[in-house]
C-alpha cells in the first residue's frame, strides 16, 4: 500500500481541483493507496510540522467544478532561493526533502508549469523523491503537451469577454482593448482573439507598430465599421524592442500597463475614443470548462498509473489525442511560444486580423 503526496505549484487556474480529484479517485479507488495533500506547494513541506491533509474520496467528490486549488499554491516557493526576512536568499531544499521522507511518502505528484517542474525535479534528484509531474499553465507554453490544465478555461473566459465587448464597443463607436495574461507567450490572446472575432491581436512573438494598429482602425472606419476590438497579451513589444511590461518580478504593480498605453497612443494618433478592459485574474478563476475537466481527469489518472508502474521523473502530456508521458527534463527544455508561421497566426492573417506587423 503506497502513500503518495500531491501538491499544486505556481499560479492557480481552473482545473487544478479536477486533477486532484482524479488523482484521489484513481489512487484510493483503484489502488487502495493513501493520498496526502501538501498545502501551498513546497511551502507545506517547509513548515514544522509539515502542512499536509489526508485526502479522501468524500473530500474531493464535489471538486470537479470548483476553481482554484483546495491545497493552496504559491509562486514564491523556490526552496533553493527562499526569501528570508532580511532580504537574503537561503537554500532550504534539505528541509523539504527531509519532511518528504519523514511523512513516509513513496511518490509525489507535482502539478505546475515549467518553472515548478524544474524546481521539483531538482528536489527529486537531490533527495531521492519519486516525482511525477502534471502540466498546468494558463499560458500553455509547456512545449511537450498540446494542452496544459488552465488554458482552455482562460481562453473561454477571454473569448466571452470579447463577445461582451463587441456590443458595447459597437454601441459607442469605440476602440476597446482587452488585455489578457501571457507572461512570455501569446497563446491566450491568439486563440481568444480568433474565437472572439477581434480585429487586432497583439502577441509577444510578433512585434507591433502603433502605425499598423492605427492603420487597421482607419481601414475599418473606411469600411463603415464604427468600432474596433483589440486583444493584447500582457508582454507585447514594439519592433525596436520597446516594451511596456506590466510584469514586475519584484511583485509590484502589474497588469493594466500595456492596454492603457495602447489606448492612449491610439487615441492620440487616430482620435478614436478608446477604452481598456484588463481581464486579470478573472481568466485564472472560475469553473473549469468541460475540456479542462477532461484534460485534468486524464492527467490525474495517468499520473497515478505511472506511479503504479514505478515510472518516475516523468510528466504526463497530451499528444495526438492521447496522454503519453515524457521525461520531465524534456518538459523543462521545450518551451513553446506561439509559432509566428504556425496555423493560428496564418488563420488570423487569413481572416484579415491585424497582428500589428
Ligand atoms: O504564468 C501564468 C500567469 O498567469 C502569467 O500569464 C501572468 O503573468 C502571471 O501568471 C501572473 O501571476 P501572479 O499574478 O499570480 O503573480
């Protein structure tokens, strides 16, 4: 009878609870193992005593539709560079490893993006931890998998926002800019932009000029279209590399910078009336979409099966309509941004959407 741990790490998103539920169903229901939920990513293993909760099927039953993560999470949990009160960084990895073994865990399932996977893998190698990873990121930039938990719901939410903005933009003859997340990659913006009928899609992978953006607005006006919708990824850049980044790695004021900057520039140059909506964490919260639940369930079951087969240091991924596992090192190495020559960019161009270049 195995005892396994599970944690969620990095930014939360929809579908994490559905994955936790699937792990518990499979591990307890099929194999009769014990499952310990570790609170707040690796922070739960840094606490004394460790912050863990035994999970039961009854406890996770209602989790399928719940947003967030019942275990809590953090994106400040790098135990190799743990911030101390005096501002210094301290390596606390050995405390985590020791607590993992003291809890009598046979294996650990870590749900996170590439950053979390890298940290967990380093811990696993240093401390002889049997690790299996499940990919989650609304940014969908883990290259080894077609879907990561969180992406589909984020796209649905951003698309719904565009659907709503159409009406108000048209009613007031305005240019409305929807700013979405995507720290380094524009997957949310390009997918939601196509799905939601945006006229302009700006992504970090394609540098934009404000001239092209204004040209599109003018073109629409000349076609008798009185409004314009733009979706903009938080990390877009101009051709000369100028970037109005919202993201501040010190954790200070974030989001809302680029959208407002563009709105001001467009208004200044074209005279159009502009408004901005920053979708922010709305795209991370909420009920997981049906596809998200399917992905989470499939990943959860497959992760437990890997442990049953004692195949460790692997990540479950979605490839060619099925779940397959790959070495976690591949997942860390294969970052995937939007392909500027790929299908979605070609589709957007084919629809006459302005990509800013
Ligand atoms: O990595 C996912 C992501 O949603 C990014 O798109 C965004 O920049 C970041 O997380 C926001 O993280 P937080 O607000 O939790 O620090």
